């Protein structure tokens, strides 16, 4: 749900709305990762490895 709202905000809303939806998405992603014993920094590390 948050991903869809963020994508829609990117297309049809202003920057403030996009930032708000992005914050919501990051919050829920962080909660999901923590529930699995992971951290946002773990996902960032994957991104860094992909771009080496």
C-alpha cells in the first residue's frame, strides 16, 4: 500500500506529498526489516555491492 501511495505521489502530487509518502514507506520498511532481524543499513549494503 505505501509503495503504491509513494508512486502515485511521485506522479500526481507535489514534493511535500512525495516526501511524506516516502517517509511512511521508509518507516514501514524499517519495521518489516526489524521484524526479520535486519536493518535498513543491510539493504543499503546490498545496493552498494550492486554498484561496485
